[in-house]
């Protein structure tokens, strides 16, 4: 399962939290001058693919650029608040729901989403993951919320 981090502010905290649950595949959209030490992680068998140059693109634009590598479940992480959650419990809830999307809410804000690759099938003609794709999945009752 890949972990997609939408910006590198607090990325190391997020990466280390997921590593503690055994994850080792990350895609990081770097949007500021702060870089993480990818060599340190590589030496510890953690694969971080850092992509640059996407500061004005939407989440959906970013996901569609890497769609070919998203052939299984994947996390989209919006904020460091995900570090306050037990990742195993989110995955168990997601799998037991048999839904395409599990939205992780923290203080009434979306901090992450666990998506099946089929979620991107809802992107036809959409410009926003959060305002269009998730709404379409909700209309089909393919979403569960984890708080």
C-alpha cells in the first residue's frame, strides 16, 4: 500500500508514523524548500519518491499524474493529524466496510483518505477530488468516515 503525502510540511512525522505500522512505500509531493533526507530512509529500506513542481495543482491532478502506480489501496494524507490515529484500525474499518473510500476526519477536517484504486474511476470530467469525486462516491454510498 502506498502512502501519498500531499506536501512536505511535517512529512517526516507522517512518514515515521506510517513506518511504525510497517509501511515502506511513499510518494511525496514537495512544495516548499524543506527537503527530507531520502537517503536516510533509503538506507532503511524505505522508498520515498519525491515529486516536485506541483504547487498549484489540485489533489486530483496530482493523483491522476501517478494513477498508473496506484493499482491497489492507497492513503492520501493531507495533514500531520493522521499521526494521532491508529492506522491498523483505519485499515480494518476500511476493509470491513467494503467501500471504495474511508475518509479520516480530525476536528471536523479531512486529514487523510484511504482509497481503492477504483476511486479514480469517479474522476471522469472532475477537477476536484474533495468536491466532486468524493461527492460522486458518496452518492453511490461508497464512503465511510473514520473519526
